[in-house]
């Protein structure tokens, strides 16, 4: 096994940042690790927060009608919950992603994924004791502010800690776990809003409180997740990186009962304490402009497809199929299951068949299938059940594609820009999906006209297909490759075969 001698110091001057120049095999050592119980610790500690996000979003949508009723303890209308409060949550997520993303690149993954979870938990707890609309609105914004930071910090850490051969399937499954929370939120709401069990002013508060309890459990597990050795290495803390990685290697060797293989590649790093915001912008939008176009396309496509289906979900069922409002949650559970199974079952193919084929095919398939659903809906041959089945199939592929958008932007840009890149594209997609999407699709699905709803489906399907075509041309073959090989760190000396800015893709 490679030990502390792995890091070699070449000199005291590392150039622009005044740090040292070192040669290391730490990234290669992380990538050659076999899957182990330690990796499950990472998945549980970092990945399960998306279950909370799904729980949170679904619960708020489901309790809107209860909050507007007399005796709920909060003088607020249903439209304020699903309109203003939802918009504030989205705005908070966008602002939080950008704010915390920059800090994650500067101050480390672990520090920020602990802080953002605490912010999220505190805001959720304070939402549960809301006594006035303004209080509810403020803490919905702050809840979003915390969850937006989670996306940047968590996806950065996961990609840097998970071995290259497993990175795709793990990232997709984790981002897809949002829908496990959505199923839980739907079922929890049915119980919590039943006045035979809980009073009107108690049930909705307990749903938020339960989210806090689950989050505290995640926080305890997360304490055992280390800082990214990759981040430590670049920021002049190679001794800490070596100690962390050596400890991981000893645990994996003890579990497997055999020595680990020697890493095959090494990297020369010019250590720096920080990279300027101008350098980040120049790198993403000039040096990697094709990859930036890819990121824009993937996030916009999935945002509009999801809003085309989910924003008018309940309205479509009640307006065109006379489904009682209280029963729409059961249909939502069905499509939520389809959403989770897509990344879970297709994830391995992103590591074996490859990123370009799988990203483009999941986007194109979901778009084409939604076009077909729109055609069937227009002909009047669908029932509530068969329409939901069609949505379930569409979202099986769309969910894998949407999750791959997060995977893509977290692995195709240099290490120093990773969290900020995730934050930027997440904020873009969230803003498009949470602001312009609802404004457009609310008008279309709310008219009660079949043709308008068909148009909503066609817009989402068209943008998804367009993103799939962009992926077919611009997607990066990142499967089973080291992050440093996909995009050379700004602080690294170029290596033969590495994809640096000269690739312009």
C-alpha cells in the first residue's frame, strides 16, 4: 500500500499563489479503492439529505390547503403557500447555492456541508413554530438557502471521495433519492393531516419537526465523513490529506483481507490558497465553453420537462378526469416511485455504456415519450390511471437524465471551480424551473383546455429533446476516469492525455 512517502515536494515556490510544488498519487489512490463499508458511510452521511429535500417540498405542497383553513394556527391562504412561499424557497435555494458554493471551494467541503445542514435544520425547525405569514415566508427562504448550499457542498464531496468506476451510479442514485422523500412526504401528509389523529394546528407542525429529527440523525452520521483529500492537497494541507487517506486505506485493506493495488498515475500540483472569482468565470465560460453550453442545456431541459408534468399534475387529474383532490396524492406516489427507480436501475449503465450515450438517450427518450403522451392525451384515449402510467415511464428516463445533469457539472470542470460550477448551474436550473416554468405552465394547465395542456407537454418535451441532442454532441466521456483526467486542476501541471482548457469542450 502507498504510504506517506507518496507526496514529494519539489520546491518552495508554486507560482501565482506562492505555495509549494508537489508530486502526489493521492487522487489515483482514491480512485483505485474497491467498494467498501467506508463508502457506504459516505453515501448515508452525505446522500440522504436529498430524501429530506423531497420530504420538505412534498409536505409543503400537500399541507397548503390545511394551512389556509380556520384553526390551522396560521392566517395564510393556499395560494400564498404554493405561490409566494414556494417562490421564496426557490429564491433561497438559488442564492444559497451561489453563496455557499463559493465558500465551499475556498474553505473546504466538510466545513460547509456541516454548516449548510445546520442552517437547513434550524430554518425548518423555526418554520414549524410559525405564528404569522411573514415568519413562515422568512424561514421558507432560509430553508431553501440551506438546501441550495447542500447541493454544491455535497455533490463536490461525493465526486471527490467515490472511486471513478462507481461515481456515475452513486451520484445518480443519491440525486434520485429526492423521490424517496417525496413518497414519504405524501404518505406522511395523509397521516399528519388526518384530524382524527392530530388537531389542525398540530399535524402540519409535526411534519416539519419530523424532518428536523431525521436531519439531526444525518448530522451525527455526517461527522464521520472526512474532508476531501483532493481539496486538502490543492490547498497546501497534504499532510492532513495523507493522514485521512492512509486511514481509509487501512480500513479497506482490513475489510478486504488483502493489500491494495499500487496507484498508476501521479499528479504535479502548484499549491495555492485560493482561486479568484475571475479565474473561475474565465475557466468555465471561456476555456470550457462547450461544457458550459452542455450544462445549460441539461439543466434547462430537465427543469421544463418536470414543470410541464408536475406543476399542473393535480389540476390535470381533477379537471380532465374528475379525480377528487384528496386522491391526487396516491397518483403522485406512483410517479415518484418511477422517478426513483430510473436513476437506481439505469445508474450503472452511466459507468459502463458511458456518459454520452446514456445522457443523450435518457433525455431524448423522455422527450419523445412525453410527445407521445401529449398525442394520446389530445386524442382523449387516456384515463387518469393510464396518463399516470405514461408519466411514470417518461419520468423513469427523465429522472436518470436529470440526475446526470448534476453529475455532469460536478465532474467536467476543474477541481478549484467544482462547487461554484455546481452552484451556478443548479441555480440556473432551479430559477428556470421554479420561476419561469410555473408562470408558463400555470397559465396553460389552468385554462381547462386540452390543447393548452398538450402545448405544455410539447414545450417540456421539445426542450428535453434539444438538450439530448446537445449531449450527443458535447457530452464528455467521463466514465471510469479520474476527475483530474477529465479536467486538469488549475493548479496542476498538464499531464499527457489529460483534458485541459485546450480541449475547449
